[in-house]
RNA sequence: GGGCGCGUAGCUCAGCUGGUUAGAGCACCAGCCUUACAAGCUGGGGGUCUCAGGUUCGACUCCUGAUGCGCCCACCA
C-alpha cells in the first residue's frame, strides 16, 4: 500500500533526489553488510522525501557472471552433472532460474528491511533494456578504436577456465621457497645459476638474462646455455630489468608465464612457450615424466630431477606474494590468450579532473587519493570472459574474410564481404562491463522514445557503497558517465563501513560467522536492526557487530514505544489539540522545545556530513535522555498536580512526539509510522496520510528560548539530580517521600519559584530553606553542588564513610582549583588567552571555591577525626 | 617499497576546525517491580587518552619521530 509513495515521477516539478542501489549479486541471500548499506540509502531517501524532493531510489540486481556461474555449477555438481554435459543453452536457462529465485529472495529481504525503493523501476544487469545499453556501449567504444582484441598475457583462473581482470586478483603474501638452479653453458665452459620460486616454469624458459652492466657476465652475453632436463638451449641476453644484487644476478626468462618476463620477451623478440594445457596440466613442453602433472606436482618433481642431475645449487625460504583469484580462490596463472581489451588511458582525464576540482567528493575524503592513484596508473581492461553466463560479446567473425562484424543488432551477414558464414564470439563480457553503465542504463539509456527519466534522474546525488569496489565499480561508473552522458553520474560517494564479526574478521561462509539479517529482524524487528547497524558503523571504517549488539536497538525501540504508550493512554488526551502558544508554556516545556530544536539542528548537520552514526546517537539521547527521562516526568507532574490544564502539557508532549517521530522515521520507519498513525494530529504539524510523506522538521520553523529564560530551570535540574543522589545514598525506597534542607546562594529566587517542580520531580515531602551561614544540620547526609547544598536526615549515618566521601570531594575540588589557579597565575595565559576563556576560568574558580568552602564546613560539622 | 587509516574505561567505539570535571553503549557494583517502560528506574566505581619529543598561555585534539595493528596498491626472479 505504501509502495505507491515510493514511486518516482519523472514528470514531477519537484527537485530530484536520486540514489542508485548498488545491485546485489543474485548469487545468494543478503548479509548484514547489505543490511547496513541499504539502511543508509533508505535513510537518505526517506529524509529527502520528507524534505519535499522527488526522490528516486532505483533498485536492482546484478547477474554477477563469475559468481553466479560458480553457484549454478556447484548446484549441478550435487546433481552429478557438469555444465559441459548440460550444454550452453540449458546451462544459461538454469542460471536464469537461479536468478529468478534469488532475485526474488533479495527483493523480499530488502522490503522486510523497510527499503523504500521504487520497486516498479527494478533493474537487472541482463534485462533486455540493459543488454541494449551494454551492446550500444561496446559498439561505440569499438568504433572509437578503444576496444581491441589481442593475444596477451592475462590472469588465468584454472578453476573457472577464464581470464579475469587485474582488479579481480588478490595478492597474498606467503612463505615459499627460492631454488637456485645451474644452467650449464653450451660450450662446457661453466654454468650460470638462476633463482626461481616456480621451478616448473623452467620448461617455458626462452632465455637467461643478466644486467648489461654486470661485469661478471659480460663475457656470457650472447652465449648459449643448456636448459636442463630438455634438449633445448637458451641465449643469454642483457636487459636492465635484471637486478645485479639479487641472487646470482642471472634470471631465467619465461615470457609466457610471467608478466615481467613477457615484457622482456617482447623487447628481445623471444618466443613464447606455453607449458600448460587447457586444464592447467603440464603439456608436451615438459619432459615426458612431468607431462600431465599439476603445477604443484610438477614443482616437486622438477626440483627432484634437478637435484638428481646435480644441478640444484641452493634452496632457501623466501617471502613472496602470490596472486589468487578473488572469486574461486585458486592460484592465478599468467596465461597467453586471445582476449578483448578496453583502452582505459584515453578515458580517464576527465575522471581525474572532477575529483581534483571537487565536483566529485568522497566521504571519507581520504579515498580521493586512492581513486586518483588508480586512474593515473590505469591499465587496459580485459573485458572478455570465457564463461557462459553473461552478455555475449557482440562481435561476429566471418569465416570467409576473417573480419569482425561489430553490431548492436544481431547481423545476418558480414559487413565486410556480406558472407553469411559468420559466428558470434563465444565469450561473454566482464560483469562490470554492464555494472559500470548502471547510473544511466537503469534510466532507459540508450532508448530515445522516452528519456524523461534520464533527464530527470541523472545524475544521482550520492552513491552509497563499500570502498572495496572503488576501482571495480565506482571509478568505472564515473568514467562511463563522463564518456557516455558527458557528466559525472553522482556528486558524492559515501563509503559505508565493512561489517565484521566481534573479532574484526570479515564475514565469510567458510567461517560461518555471518549474521542473517532476517533472523535478527525476526528477533528484534527491522527498526532495531537498522538502528544498531548505523549507530555502530562509522563512516568508511570497520564495524564490529555481534548478535548481542542488536539488543541495544531492540531496547531503544521498546523505549520509544513505551513513551508513546504513556501519551496515548492519557484519558485527558484530546482528539483536537490546541496550537503551541509561547505565553502558556511552563518553563520545563520551553526547555523541552528548545532541546528539540537543538536536536533537529544537530541531526540536520550530521545527515549532511554523512555522519549517520552521530545522528543515531543524537536522536537516542533526545528520546531517552530528554523526552523520556525529563519530558515524561514533567508531564506526569503537571497531570498529577493539575497545576496547569492537562490539554496544554499533553499538546506539547504530542507536538514533540510528532516531531521526534519525523526525525526518527528515516532511521526507524516501522515503529515511527505505527505510533504516528495513532497520535492525534497537532495543528502545528502537517498531517498527510503517511509519515513517509510528512514534512521533516526544520529549525527555522521551530520555537526555542534564550539561555536566560532557561537558566533557573537548569539550576533546578541540577538540584533535582543532587537530591536523587541523596535519596540513593539514603537507601530509601522511591515511594517514601524525602525531607530535605536546602542551602542556596545567589540562585535562591529561581529555585524557590520552581519549588513545586523540585518537590514533585525529586519526590520530596518537606523542604527547609536554610541560610548560607546557618549551622549545618548534623547528623545528615549532604550533597554539595555548585551554588547549593542539600541535606537529608537518615536513620543511621555511617559517619566515617560520610567523611570519606566529603574528603574525596574536597581533594577533587582542590585539584581542579589548583589547575585553574595555575592558569590564572600564569601571566602569559592572562595576556594571551581570549577574554571569554579568561572569564570562564574566573567564574569557574569562584564557583569551585564556594563549593570547596561548603565541603570544608560540612567536614568540620561532622567533626574531623 | 608506496599510499591510507587506527591505537581513548574490561569490551565496542564517540570526542568535528586546540580551552568540557575526556563521553556513550555493553559489562560490573548498590538500591528499587515509583500506575509508559525490569528490554526498566535511581545512583556508583572504572581512563598517566600507545610511547617520546616539539609548537602553544593551553594538546586526547596540531607537527615530528618511535612502536603495535589493520587495509589498499605495486613488486626482486
């Protein structure tokens, strides 16, 4: 029913506010990281909707090529079949089924969380519309000469049998071994020693390199060495890449299996010798006994064979970083293959500029450097994948003329020779090649018939996502937006926390330390999950979350619910409330309203600076510490005393409750709406049919009162707190009223005017007002405050501990006074510190001196021992 | 090797542009089922703000160095 309120109207005249949901992968259900990410987006969307913007939160899912294909293959495995047995068409069909199932689960999870996205605009990276965008982009970039096919060394994943991009490789530091092998000179005049961490790659060696300036090896340059265990020989070449001080200063060069060696090979025209078959097993380049072995088996055997041949010179432990596939977690093999690449260099200039000029802002700002560093060192992007699930590359190769036909619509013939013998490239595109178009492909681009959505909702205001995909997704979206639409896709990038378990470990399936958002929603409610997530998740940091933490949120929701119940259960609560009238307000009400206004100002500030954790804290303190702890107590007092008409205070309480529900709504949409619907409408607030579209409080419309007007009340509150402490120390049950004596100095008039409040909020029976110079009531418990003393008689007073307490206070006051005196006696401080700081210290000194004096007199009255 | 960030109460963290008695939640202790709330109320204990210098009248806050930890990027076979 509320969903209609979430729909974005592209023809609206309101100012747009747009957020694009980072599309969750359709691989699996959502985890708590998604819970946080989507809560944050929803907070901003709901806030801005309440501020009167035409908001559009565009939801959707990502086909996640590699990840989904892995999941589907895994499920096939359980049925005992491989995707090859199933065939491509059938396999892709299975992937669609998987997508439908998990896409639905994801949407229902997001809705349970309260996500107020425009569900009618749901997008999917492989929908017909987005496929059109992908093709269009590919074809355009191809015709601009930016997409090319080439045989290059790429990161090869032997588990998935596909190339992956540099950004999908994760390097892990490990301890391995460094072996030194002797390669005998062909003319029998000696040997060269080379070091390697990967012995098995020696069969792909096509040279040995030394540094051109290395005196030790001048004579060897151009000579031949024998490649052990084979019949081949290698030339000794000179290249400045070689470090003279590492190992022997000789390097074996394996151009087909190492990125650096590949470059050297190019410089020296070395042959590329691939030693692996498609499965990652050693091929015929290796000696017969090693053929068909895996990399690991071959390594052990190679070392053994070299040792047997008397050519193993050394084995040492060695720290090295190895590349792993981020998805499949297997060791990456650099492998020569035909792939499609996108030239990135010509595309990045503008993306760099807008970050430097502040047209694109990162929160936290430190990410700007990381972003720029990546762009400034950009490499070509390998965009083809040897997978089945994804966007098929829109390129057809002609069997007759061997030329490529690159087209947006499926061609029937070769554009070069018109032959019909054309076949589409078997590969698919990297998933990110569709994700990077998300800011405009989801809005209908490149369809021309109706681009009102694109015009209205591009660009978006803020992208809220995890910093882990800053290169994979964020930077690339900026590039695509600038290249395709001509303007950046968003203004702000807000990096949310990474959710970890209580020990600071990332959630992972293998550890089983994840928290299922739905289970927690069942236990504590969606609002509690939302509140807990954001209050514990600082901007861009790492948030440690345990199951127990959600109790905090649960308690808060419960507290709010009870506060509302108090109000709603009042028999005197009128259905028609009077408007606020400054002249009829009691001082505590004036204070409550002022506190509310301050809260509104703080929340506005925190939202604008993306400090949602601070916003949550601010609201928590207002609701719990101000509205409940004081507001409700004040209301009870008035209702009990009948000192004022009940409608008046109930109207104020309703007004503030209505306002705080508005503040709370973006964060806690369920409970706030639930209460708000039951609340009588207040004439000073608008009353639409749902809180979803109610106005967000603005400070300029709110009433507040000056510090002078509230000064006495602040003093009274301090006295009340002191009396409560006294009561607690007297161990008297709260229902027993207390008799106190009060000594007041300068603030006497104000306090005595508030006597009724004092009496009620501190649960007093009788008050005796004492003059400052009157004898101290003995024996009695005492609390000495700034500008006042309160006493109460108690049945039995533990004199030593009472003295102890006073002495402790005395010591504390003395220390503080010493510090202040230190400052005030410092001539430099007095001459250089700003006047108001100086005055502050003097005032403080006077108050503390008075307080110390009182404490001392009380100590004397108790009799020093 | 380069970049970024973090070391504050037993635990998880706030503390923004230097001046507060350094705060919150959880945990702990004491007393309370006070008619909104025991998922609660009223109090309480607990911190040489990682260390060492410096700037300043004044540093948790700014600068330098040390040290421990985390993340990212690059990489010597």
